[in-house]
């Protein structure tokens, strides 16, 4: 149980990075298909915002899941 | 002397314990008696030369409880049991503590604290009320201490308000003396702060009562060479008031800063974006806007970031996070646009968005702080009722002392216009007392020797002396305050839904904000051709999606959902307390909605509880002559019927001289000699045995008996002179109360141990539908159960003494009484006034409060379920020009939603609980 916070942070980081990668991949396609509307700044700024939001979401979800797993 | 343990069936609460103990103690020779309802037994010590076990058992049985048979109730030497009992208590130490919490900003904060406390080892149950800013914790003191519980709250980023006391200090000569005392006090564990004022000669100390008692603080001051005594009051009510005022002051200052800066920022930012010519050029300067917006973020906005940081450090999220994410994103993107060249689409700055968001949210918090104070007004009013000082008689001289120093049995003097400081009984004087502040009854009540006084009521006309019977936390006022506070902390079942929603709200909103951002960035921006349809020219998809996402974060309001129930319970129970109706928590409110049957106890509830002279019929002479003879005969009697006749005669102004040779004839009546004549009063049998013919009077006797009255024949020298009848009459207002309940659609029943004829007569007078007569006290609960088995939802109304089991069995137990601890324990609703009309009022108040809860929940859910989709841009495809909520407008709507819920609840205060 002592390592719960560490596992939670690692799981949250992993989840957020996955979501950011998803955003990055999709954003790259947009940049390629519509370069007039989408510029790299949009993609990078979006990645930061998506990371912040997904960290908040995953940091709220993971501790409960990890606690349940560790209790088993 | 012999010690015994008697096994008893039927004890259900502390009240039963008291009744059984008193029944045993009423037997001459019993020196000690202590009942325990958990164990179902009574431990008693008695003098074997004065009484025996059987007599004690009979006394207990007569009090309405079943004594188990010989095999089960064997006399046991208590001494042998003592070590076992001690061991049982050794490991367990369940305690209750309540903490005044500071720093909560929304219902999620309350849920977070509650969750953390409940997780702590040794905590059985923790409940946090956001509106009341109070945590109630039931914990095992053997496992966890109060200070550890405090640490849990503090570690989450909230504060625990400490107790504060002012000590009167003597012997100070200069400011250094004050400093010395401060230093000595501050060294002590448990003292948070100490400020000593030399000119005022007082020390204001903030302390933890769990760690250091007041007496120890006085000792510390004395140890450094000064004198100290407790001064005037313990600032319970003032403390809350000050905390609230400080919050209002802080938010007002934040609001002033936010408004002052948000106006030029908005003018500058919008003026540049929309090309407003009237805006001075310097206001459009990015660097000036940056400086102004930074001030807004650093001062009024800091609270949201601090709150978010504290919460995240402990893995909890609250309202602050939503605001911090929204305003932070708008600010950061504006700063980036100011200092970096991000391209044509990033020329816009959103300092106005960040500033306006903070301005509106701070406005909401300021209004909330203002209105929240009004919701707990009732409890503050109750606290403020307590007298500060009392004048007691010491060695024949009057001495004014702080009310906390009054002890039981002190003789207290109260002059006209003064408050009665504590509860007690009048020993000298006659006065009228205004008890409206406690009972809600506006007419002053006359008090003479022997009458009971309630502390905090107002002495109106005469000077009285009384003996203090209850002081400190035992007074009726202290009990009422405790009851109302407890009720306001308890949650209604309906709140569970709100709690579940509020608990997951922040997470759900962030998920929605993320999905919204993805949708508008990847799909919506291109699909709806935003740069063209929205008419903004060069527009970044990121900025567009970000603004919508921020709006979703900002418009969501878990506060309204979290506030809906507790705030209504607080106002409802407070309103009840003001009207002499004490409702024990939210669960009762819900149960009261489903009631369809109200069962009244007869004696003492519907009726006055003591017989009263009702009829005098003269056969020979006048009515007054018959009554006078009857009163003369009964003068020596202590029988309640005799007392009623004597009282009736005195009420008619008749002179009742003493008689000689008083003789009570068991089961028959009384015989006396008066002026050489034999006067008798009693039953038919008494007269027949003395050779009198009662046949001509049989008709009249039967008629009186049919009406539920006890008729007695009066004779003089073996000649019947007349009939007197007494009865336990209906209280004023009983019929009206029953009528009201009928009008409200309730079926009304009466339960009594009286015979069928008497019960029917009273029921007929009161207009009651159903009569449950000849019911023994222990059978009352099973009669209620029978009604419940029939599918009825039953409220039992009783005086809370012999009706305790029935009150507990019923769906809603309503005790009528003067707020005694017995009544308070047994019932879920306590009517302080001895007025049955308050039953309908209590039910009406319950309905009103639950109605308000439902309204609040509806508006809170409605607001969020409409506001969030609009913020997500659901109207964009269907409106022309496309409609999107501005983030600043979303902030204003969010602030308005929780204020609306509070204001809607406060409307309840204006409604009168009409009869």
C-alpha cells in the first residue's frame, strides 16, 4: 500500500502520454490535410492542454483502481 | 443489604432505563438501582429488612416492563461481575467529536474531508456538512485521537477553527506584563494563540479544549504572578460570526480588486478585438493588459490556485480545479501570445476572459458568503439567547457571576426585564415569563412557587428567586442547540444521489471538457467551417476548441448540487426551532412525506392528563352545597379524583372547612364527620352498603359514565344529596389539531390504556376515527406495528415518557413536551410547546423542507444539464449566427446558480407555518 501513490502517478502519466500521442497522431494528419487552418503551434499547444486535462482525469481514476488491485 | 441483578424485557432506550431505575428506587429500602437496556437488566441494592425482591419486581412490572421469571432473574452477587464489566469497557471508547472546518469552498470539499476521515482507522462514522462547515465524527478514542482527526482535516488543506476564550487578567502593571503572560501561554501545548491586552486587562486565547482545559490556562497565568478568571462568555456564536465576517471581508476585497481591474482589461482586450474607437489606445497595450491580468490572477485569483494545489497534493479535486484550469488556460495562452510570435491566428489575447471569469466567480463567492450566514441564522439566534451573567445569592447577599459559574442548587435572583440565566424551579415570587424564544408561544406564562423556569427566557413582571436545576450543557436551551446542530449535520437519504453526483462531478466535467476539445479540434472546426461561420477571420482551431473547453469547465457547478439538500435542511430545521419544533435530521423529513396515519396517545397528549371537575348535579339543595360537601369529604384525600373535586370547589370560590374522622374506604370512597354529620362520597356500592336507594339516579350516572366521566355520589347523614363527576378533559386545541390532520388527509387514531367507554367518549369529543383502547404501555408498540403491517405509515404522538417504545416503533415519533432529554431521545420530532396543533405544523414544515430540497435539486441538475451541453456548443449547428456561450457569461451563470439555490431556500424563511 505504501507504493500506491507512486503507482498512481506512473499509471496516470502513462495514460496521459497515450492520450497525448493519440492527439499528436491525429493532429499530424490534420496538419497534413489542412495546412491552412492547422499550424504546428496548434498541435503543440493542444498537446500541452490535452496532457493537463488527461493528467487530471487519470489522476482521479487511477488511485482507486490501484487500491482495489492492491487489496486483492 | 443485598445486591441483585434482575433481567427485564422491553427496555429499548435510555428513557426505559430511567423509568425502570426510578420504579425500583421508588420501593422503600432500595438504595441503588441502575438499569441497562443493552443488557436488559437492572442492578439493585436493597435493605432486606425493609423490602424483598418480589416487591421490587412488582414495582418494575407496574412501570410497564416485563420482569423475567425466577429462573432467568436469579439474584447474583454484583461483586463477582465487577471485574468482567471493567474489562468489557477497557477496550472500547466510542466518542463523538465535532470540528468547525474552515476553507471549504464547495460540496466536493465536504465529500473529500468525509472520505478521508472515514478512511482513518478507528473512525466509525464521519459526516461533513458543507453549509454548516462542520464535521461530526464518531470514533474510537482507543485507536485514534481527536488531534489526529484534526491533522487529517488540516493535511487536506482545510482548517479547524479552535475554541476561543477570554480570561480576565489581574495584576498587570505595564505592557511587559502582558508580554510575559503571552509568552507563558504560548509555550503550552494546545494553545494556538494568545493575545494579552494590558489596557483591557484580558487575554484572548485560541486553544484546543481537548489538549488543555481552561483551568490549566488560569493556573499558567497564576504561575507567572498574575490573577486570571474566566471572563463573561465563551465566544461560540461570536466566533462563527467573526469567521463569517472575515470571509465576507476577504471576498469583498477580492471582488473590488477584480472589478476594478477587469473593467479596463475587458475594455482594452475587447476594444482591440472588436475595434471600439472610444477605448483609449494605452488600454489596448498587451503589456499593460498582461500586468493588470497578472494582478487579478495573483490576488483575487490566487485562492483558486492555492485550493487546487492543496487538493492535488492530497489527491483530491474540487471546484477550485475547474476554475484554475479554465482561468489558467486563458491566461497562459494570452501570455504566450503577448511574448511569443505564434502566428497570425494567435494575435488575440484572452486576458479579459481570465479576469472576467475570476471577477464573476469571486462575486459568486461573496454573495454566497453573505447568504450562507443567513441560512444558519436560527442556530445563531438560539446561541445568542443565552444570558451572559446570573445574580446568585451567596451568604444572603446577591452576587453577579458569569452564567457558566452557576451551579446546580444555586439560588438565582431575577428582576423584571432580565433574562432567566439557567433552568430551575421558582422558590419565591410571582411573575410572568416570556418563553416565546424557546417555545414560540407569544403569551407570557405565569410562574409562581414550584413552577419550572427555562433558561434564556425573559422575566417580565415580578422579581423571583429560583433554585438552579440544570446548568451549562444540561439546560433546555443547550440541548435544543445540540439537537438542532446534530439535525443539521445529518444527511437526508435524498442527499445520497446529490453526493454521488457531486463526488464524481469534477471528474465527469474534465472528461467532457477533454472530449469537447477533441471534437472541436478534429471535427467541429473543419466540419462547421468555423472561420467562416463564426465570422472571426483568422482563427486558430486550438484557441477555438480551448475556449469552448474552458467554458465547459467554468459553467459546471457542483456547488449547486452539493448545496441543494443541506442548505434546505438547515433552514427547515432552523425554522422549526424558531417555532418550537425540533426535527432530528433529514431522514425524518422524508419519512414524514409518506405518513398516512397519526396515532395520538390520550393521557397528557390529547387530554390534560389530570382529572377535572366536569359536572355537579344536585338532588337535595344547590349544586354549590353538593360540591362543598364533596370537597369537605375529599379534603383529606390524596387521590387525584379528590384533588380535582377540591380544585373545582375552590375555583367556584367555595369555602372548604376541615372535616374530622377521615376514613378512606378502599374501592368505595371516603367517609368523614363534619359538624356532627356523616358525609360520604363514593361509588354506588358505598351508598347501597349504607342503605341508600340509588335507583332513581342510575340514569344520570350511566349518562355521565357513557361520556367517559367518573361519577361519584355524595351523601349527608345517609341521604343522597347529589352527584359530582370528574374527567380527564381534552386540551384546548386538541379537536382543532385532529380536524387539521383530517383536512390534510390523515387518518387519526388514539391509543390509550383506558377502558373502551372512556376512550370512545374522548375520541368522540376530539373527532378521532379509530380508537385503540385498553392497551397496556408495553403493548402500544405492537399496536403501532399492527397498523404498519396493514401498510400504513404511522406517526405516533406521545408525551415521550411511557410512550417511548411506541414512539420508536412508529415511522415518525413525535414527542410533545418541554424538550426534556427523555422526549428528545425517544422521538424524531420534538414539539417544545405542549400544543398538539404543532403536529400538523411539524408535518407541514417537513413537507415544505423536502419540497424545497426537491426544487433545489431540480434547479441544480437542470442548470448543469442544460448549461453544459450549451457550453459544449450543441446549439452551434442549429443557430444562425452560430451560438456559443462566452466563458465570462458562463462564469456569471455558474456564480448565479449556487446563489439561486441559496436564495430559493431562504424564501422558505418567509413562509408562515399557518394553523
